[in-house]
């Protein structure tokens, strides 16, 4: 865990908090200011975390009292200290740290931010069930030339190693840049469309998978821009042949003895009883989860599409199902949530997925038969938000205030 002395290797510190869309906001301070900021925090307008797409101002009554904008204090979480991108800052020694938002009156933590919502759900999982998660994201993005708009590659290149080799300096350079920041990509794949690629992040504990994806998205924009390219995280782009970018989320639950509780020790090819209840919770809350995982109008060109999630269903090693159970050699079992689009907030994906699973275990929900195509996912953002608003169980676990502000901001 980082300490104040670890910070002394830097000249500047980037203080950041993730907003409702999963993008970082904050400010940069000189290292000499850190002791004061650790003690007293530094000011930030509360509503900045819940602005709409393209920075549309949020005038929710909680953020504006009697015409005055509510101000909060950003306080660094030192354990999240990482070096910033060398490709961006060059020889400058700049570190980056995630912050909590605290109320200035008593410096209590604001639990309504999306990252704090995820943390609270993980705490509930530990306190109620004695479990922690291991998880990872698959990241799909498009890459195109900033000047010409031409996508990287010449044709459909699904699985092409030649395309990776031809563009290795750019693609592996991004991976190298991320590794220097402590973000490890473990695989790289050419996806189906021209200019579409997939990076997967290494499996990590707790909230770190969401933190790493949020940083990946920000870092890839900066790195590729400096190389003359644009990173594209649009959920659906017709110009490259109805290709859909997703952030599939893979998760497993583990007890204090290091046992994966999804595994059925008697039938390794099947889920445990716990796993069946957990998966049933995901299916039960799938309509509301869609609002958390697909937060833009464009996302719903991906939902209910040929390659996207369609129904609240599941299957073992079935790519067409919304929830795919993966069983690997070595008796490892995990569940892939295929709803998240590339526009999602990864902290909300994590929070919603775990909250839905907890409810399934609490109520011992029965797992439907696999491949059943009866309950379609919402077809529009409005429909999905209505499902989220009506899902009082999920809302209570996530935090009613956070859900209210999330819906309002979209």
C-alpha cells in the first residue's frame, strides 16, 4: 500500500474521481500540496460527477441549493496511487490517485458516487456472504486515423495475426504504456470489423477491474491521439458494418479459503447451488441491469442485435446467451455478463452485477432452463431506465440516491 513517502517520487499528483459515465474528473496539484489535501481535501463541485453526456449541466435540486452550487472535498485514497502515462507527460514525474468525495461539514464519505456504490456492494458481499470477487473486462474499441478517418486495417480481420503484426508498434505500444501505469493487458485480438480490436485485462480482486477499465479508456484516448489515431468507444457504428463494441464483464466469487464457490465439486461441468442462485439473480434483474450497462441511446442498436445481448437468458459456453457460464480446464468457473456496452461506467457494471447476484442468493431464486428466449431485454434507453426505477430491490442495494441521480443525469 502506498504511503506519503511513495508520493515524494512525483512532482505532480493527478487527483481524480470517476463521474456517472466512468470518465475521470479532478485537478492536478504539486506534490508539496499533498499533506494539506490529505488532511482537508480540495474543493470540487458536487454536480460535476453527475453531468449529462457532453458535459450537459445537471441542475438536480440536490446539487443546487437556493442558487448555490454544492461544493464537496476530494480526499485522496493513497492505496490507488499509480504513475501517469509516460507517453503523455514525458519526463515530468506525475502520479495519479483516486479520491473520495466528502461532505465539508463533517468530512464523511459521500456514498452516492458510482465507485462508492460499487465499494458498498462489495462490502455487503463480504459481510453477508463472506465472499470476494475476482473479475476482468474484455475491451472492444475501434481505431482510426485522426486525419483521414480511415480505420486501422484493410478488411474484415477477425483473429488475424497478420493485422496485429503489421500494427504491432501502435497496438503493443498502448499495452506497454498501460503496463507502466500498473494496468496489465493479458491478450490482444483483432475483432470482426475493420479497425476493431479487443484487449483483455488480467484478472484482479475487488474493485480493481473497474478502476483499470476506467483508466484504460482514458489512457487509450490520450495515447492514440499522440500517435495520430482516435480511440472509438461508440457502442454501435454503422460505418464499419454494424459492429458493436462491448465491455463483457467476467466474474467469479471466492471464499476465505480460496475456493471458487461457483464450482460444483461433484459435477465440475455444472454450476454449484450457490452459482445457480447467483445466476438466477442476474436473470431476474437483467432488464434493470441493462440501464446500468447500456447508458446511451446508441447502445440500443447493439442490444437485441445479431451479435449483442437479446434475452435474459444463460447457457454454458453459449456465446449467444446474455449470461455465459465459462468452464475452463483446471476446474475454473466464471460467469460472463455480455450486456455492458463500451459506453458503460465499469463501476456500475460491477455494482449492478454483484447486487443482482446477492439478491438471487438471498432469495434462493430458481435458475430457469438454459437458452430460454422468453424475456427480452429493453429495446430503448427509456424502457431500460423505467425498468431500473421499478426495480426496488436492486435500487436499495445500490443506493437509492445514486440510482436517482443516475437516471436524472441520463
